[in-house]
C-alpha cells in the first residue's frame, strides 16, 4: 500500500514533517525551518519524490527517527504489500530495496515520519 498523493503534494508533506514552512522572500518561495526561520531550500529546487539526493535526505531523517519502521515502509513502497515481520531477509529483497526509486524512498520516509503503518 503506497502513499496516495501526487509527487508535489508528497514533497510538500515531507517538508512539513521535517518542520519546514514555505515563505515568500520577495523573489520566490523558499523553505525555511519553522522554528528558527533558517533558510533550507528553494521550493522549486527540492523534490524528494523525483530527485535522488533529496530522497536520500528524507530517507536519512526517517532512518534517524525509526530505522526498522523505515525499512518496513520501504519494503511496502517497493513491493506494494506489507512484509511478514517473521520472515527473514534474503539477498534478492535487500538488493531490491537498495535499488528503490526516489519516489519509493520518499513514500517510505513519509510513512515513517508520519507514523503511518
């Protein structure tokens, strides 16, 4: 069961889960930290659902929060069904997860950061 939202909506939802808010800086929309107002990214330059580097950024945050939940969510995003928690890991499953697309990584990060099973 993957996340049911378009890429742009997923990107905005992930930014919100990271505590970012978008503001107009007089020229363009930018992401800033909601607490410190520190600049994070230009809104038009940050797309974890399609950009490999941005997807790894949200993956790192999700792993920091709960690595087991992230791996299980990534499995679900890649295979489109939940993994039997009693089953072991084999090389084929591990290799498949390592080759996850940016969108699959972003979806797994969303599921983990929002505590969505």
